[in-house]
């Protein structure tokens, strides 16, 4: 999430480094280098960056559908014990 540009699809150029300092309690410094377009990492493969962006969008959509289905099942299952209690009481 970019502070001014908002959500940005990007590729990490190298693994992130996390550091802690003993004199700064509750502070973690994260250093990472990324390329918003992925051109540096995928320069030899034309069109592959768009493919990965499309795949990422598809996986995000699938994750949203699965999350909605899990929420629906969870809400249905939360009603079942109440229904059973009412049925056994009657």
C-alpha cells in the first residue's frame, strides 16, 4: 500500500530485511526493494508480468469467493445449535 498512490502491484527484487534495536522498544525497521512493474525481474520474458498480474487478480477473486462461502457456512452453522435447542425443548 503506497501512502499516496494507494494499492500498487509490485515484485520484490530481493527478500526484505527486518531489524530490531534494543534501545528502541517496540520498533521494527523493514527494508525492502521492489519494482512496481516487475520489469527488472522479468526483463527477459515479455508479457509475463501481465500474466502474473492477471493470475494474481484471479487468485484474489477466488479468495474472495471462498471467503464469502466460508462466511455463509459459518453463519448457517451458528444457527444450527439454537435450532436444535429449540427443537429438543419442544
